[in-house]
């Protein structure tokens, strides 16, 4: 296993409320890591630190280190915009733009151009040609297993799609930026079982190319898709290990209580 | 039983009030339409007034009001929208933004004559702009700025934060997110606010009365430093003359044209709102 994200001593406060307490965890490359725990335990807060989404919350304070490929993304010389290009995020509620299906995917690549090399810092941007852009959109949609369902209505509004399709559109949109890590925050909580199954299949397929971190409140889902599982409780990382081990032989009492459903 | 009766009673009361309001509006509008419609003709719309506003038309007053609206728009819209963007998107912890918000909320309640005095003292005399189209437009811009800011802010804040997050998570900058998402999605609301604000400005008399409007002028304004004629003031001036009966036709005609202009602007606002409500329903 090669490490991809190394978190050390992460603390997060929202004003005076401490949401994460001294979390240290190493997330391996090209694997799926699930984050589970009762609601309010800090799962979203945790993954939103990895792409610095919490920067947007006014009274949020973050301490500790999050190294991605050896570089602390909270260092002063790091451009947060570059961080978010490398680390994509899919949200709980599908949030496509109120634009066409094509535009949803094409938007970010058109903005960023072809130079996704962070050392250039967006100074030298080559634009995609129309044809390249269309190819990129198709590739992203295929990768998200959505192409066949939408190829005849690329100019239609993304809002005409079903919830599950919208969520796969959001996944395709994230992949079009070519990130190396994708964070999912309960991506299936608004979806029906069939749509959920499709996303789960997709997740398993994605780990060939991406490191995946997924928050889920659904333990069966964690058991089905994740290589490793992290259990959070009241802002602390209680236990982290291979999914099978966590579910079959949890070392911590709290973990056992949670996965056996004996926790309120 | 008693509760039911009470319920009925209050319902009737509410309905009565609604009817009374509707009726009052109908009477006022109906009165102006009935008395003004016969006055309006091609000549009335395209000619200068003659013989002390008993012949000819109100062309220069219409043009003056349109010039004024155009200038107010040019001044108030960019400032208003940018301020709204600043308050709602960049506010952060800034004290200044908080103070600005309070100021904007309270400015909306300041009587228009006060703006007129401000324009007279500051623009006409202190800055030495003289009685001019520009001084009047600037004064009216001050007056409608709070309205433009408030409407824009509401439209901007109606854009769900999930869309901002979606954009930022793709590695766009804050400004790109505002320019490509927040502003386009809130444009219908902002436009509606702008049109309603302008229609408010179109009918104002006090601010222009003190800063640049005149009753008669033989040519159209040549530049922004020139004085101008305008419909609401013409109406006011003719109606308050001692011999107001002689110009009654002109007054009703002017009132009707002004009314039509304002109604059209409000209709445009409604159309825009409905058209886009479909497009951006989150
Ligand atoms: N934007 C925010 N502002 C203030 N407090 C927040 C914010 N987001 C999360 N919190 C707090 O942080 C804690 C963890 O929340 P969260 O990470 O959303 O939990 P989870 O995703 O596990 O349900 C909660 O106590 C919550 O109230
Ligand atoms: Mg959450």
C-alpha cells in the first residue's frame, strides 16, 4: 500500500465547538476508504478538510497537518484552488448547475484549460478545442456510466435527469477535472436502492484510477464497497482498519456497539 | 359555533380590506384613463407644448424622463449590483459590510425630499454641477441605490450555496464562481429589482425639482449639464398653478403616459421573473 493522504493531529473548531479532536489517519492510494459514525460525529467536517472546503465556513479553524503526496495542503504557499483541482468532491444532495448536461461537464475543463500542471499556477493555459472538449465530456460521462442514458440529450437541462442520474453527472463533472482523489459525502443518501447500486458499482470501478474517500451512514454500503473503514465518534477517530476486520472483529467497544446497532 | 362565527367575521374583514384596496386602485387608474385617453394622440407624444400647455404635446417631458432613467440606470446599477455582491459574497467577518447592510436598510426609508436637498447642497452647489440632468440623475441614483442593492442581495442570496460549493470544489476561484454561476443565476431577480427601482425613480418629483428639472424648454437637453423637462414635475407644476383648469387635458394626458410607462416597466419585471422561474427552479 502506498500512502496518499496522511493526516496528523487534525483539530477543527466551529467557533467554540470542537468538531474534530486530534485525528490522525493515513489513507492509501487507489483504495476506497469509508468513513462511518453517528450523525454529527464529524464525518463531513473531516472530508471537507481534505479539499479545504471548510475554508469557506467563516468561523472554522483547522490545526494539524494533511499531507497529500508528502505536501501539507494547509501550508501557506499552497494555492487552495490547485488543491481542489487535484481533490474533487461529490456532495450529499446532487447539485448539478442549472445548465445543459454538456455544460455541466465542460464548464471546469473550459475554465482550467489543458494545463493542469500545478507548477504553472494557471499562468500558461492552453484552451481545449471544441472537438477535444466534446471528447472529454464523452469520456467523463462514459466513465460515470451515464453516457448511454444522456448521449441523445446533451443540450437538455441537467435538471431533467433523475436524482441518480444527476449524482452520476456530478461524478462525471468531478472527473472531467482529472483529480487524483475524489471525496464523496453520503452520495447515495438522497437516492433509491437501484440508483444507489449503480453508484456503488461505479465506486468500485473508480478505485483503479482514483483514491476514494466516502462518508456513509449506511454500514452495509461501507461493507460492500470499502477496502478500509474509519469509525468516528464525537469528533474522534475511534478505529481504523480493513473493512472486514472492523466489521468482524472490532477492537473498540464503541465500534462494536455502533456496527451491531446497539448505539442510540 | 362561536369560533366559527368569529372565523367567518375575520375572513369577511380581510376580504373587505382586499376589495377596498382593489377598488381604490381601480378608481384612481380608471379616472386617469377615462380623462386622459382622449388627450393622447401622435401629436401629443411627439410635439413640444405650445400656448402655455394647451396645445402641442409632451415630447420633451417624455424624452427628459427617458434620459433621466437611462442615466440613473448607468449610475445606480453597477454600483448597486457590485455592492450587493460585496455584501453577500465577500462579507466574511467584516464590520464594514455589517455597517453597510444596516445603512442600506435604513436609507430605503429616507423621504425623497431629503435626497433632493442633498443633491442641491452637494451636487448642484458644492460640486458646482449646477441645475442639470446629471445632478438630478445622481440624486435619483442615491434614492434608488438601496432598492437596487436590497433586490440584488436577495436575488444573490437565493442562489443555493450548494451551487457555489459545486463550482468551488471544481477548483474555480471565488470570482469565477460569482461571475459564471452566482450572477447569471441571480440575473432575473436583479433585473426585476432594477426595473422596479427605475419605475419608482420615474415618478419621483421632489429630488429633481431641487436639482435640475424645468417646466419649459424650447430644445431637448444637449448634454448632461443641461436642464431638462420631465413628466412628474410637469404634472406637479401644472396642477399647482392658480389657473390649473386651463391645462387639465395636458395634466391627464401626462399622468396617463407616465402611468403607462410605469405599468409597462412593472409588466416587464413580471414577465422576466416568470420566464426565469422555470429555468432556475432549485
Ligand atoms: N458550517 C458549520 N458551522 C458550525 N458548525 C458546524 C458546521 N458544520 C458542522 N458543524 C458542527 O460540527 C459537528 C460535526 O458535524 P458534521 O461534520 O457535519 O457531522 P456528520 O457529517 O458526521 O453528520 C457538528 O456538531 C456540527 O454541528
Ligand atoms: Mg455529514
